[in-house]
């Protein structure tokens, strides 16, 4: 947490997100939030906020922009199991290997166990004789 991070709570006191100090001040000026906890020093006409609470309740749909990003942890969360053997997934495998131009995309990456990932190596699943148990696709809703 950096010095400028301010925690934003929903009107029901549930944590929503962290925002910059500048964004927090704008929320106070627009009167969409109130200060729940402040630091000892002041920042202009406002005390330096550490925690803000929204005035109105916001329905939190956990489909944030970050969940649309394709990351290794997001791939493992999407698949939960090895796409080749169904075992525990510790790594992420590129269907078209990176050395052949395949990137980390929702359609080109699957969760894999270490054994299957090593066995497949620098080949496509067809070349390795390892059919996929799942069809990789961009998730339509984030599942935790």
C-alpha cells in the first residue's frame, strides 16, 4: 500500500477498492463519499482520508476490468484443473508455443500440471498426441 492509497467502502461498509488520494478528494468534492477514517495531517480543506464510505450503495458486480486481462493466475482460476489429464494445475501451457508465435491469450492458454506441460514441451497438443479436455475461451463472468 502506498501512502496515497485510500480504501473505499460501500454504503454497507463492504470494501470495494483502493483509489489514489487525488481521486478520493474528487469523490469528497462531488459529495459521493464521506470520510470514515482520516490521517492526522490535513490536505487543504479536507483531512487526509484513509478510508471513505460511499453515500449511496453500489451493486458490486465482480466483473472488473482486471478480470478481463489474461494472466496466468486468471487462466488457472478459469480452468482449475490440468487441461490434459484433469489433475492439479500448477502451471500454464500455451497451446501454440510461444516460440512459434503463440501468446498469452484466453484462447491459447490452458492450466496444466507440471508433468503434462513438460511432456508437451515445444509442440502443439496434436503433435504431442495430447488432446485437450477443455475448450479454452474468454470467460463471460468471473468465477472465483
